[in-house]
C-alpha cells in the first residue's frame, strides 16, 4: 500500500514537472503558474485561437477564387 502511495506521488510529481517544463518552453517561460499567469495565458491562447479562426475562412475563400 505504501509503495502505491509513493509511486502515485512520484507519477504526479513527474507529470507536474513535465507540464511546468512544457509551459516554460512553450509560453514565454512562465516559471510558476499562478492565477495571474494562468489568466494571462488563457487570454493569449483565446486570442491566438480567435485569430486562427479568422484566418481559416479567409484562406479557404482565397483558394475558391
């Protein structure tokens, strides 16, 4: 039982480390994800998604012509 708890902790820790490293590499290197950073990141992500959605129909439309 104790081994399972330790294994679970190690796996959880490993995932959070990987996730943090991924975010560091991907999103302007946030060192710690606090609420403020999380909100900024979400807004940036929503903006990127919105821009991508706007760009997609225009690209499709220009191919039709």
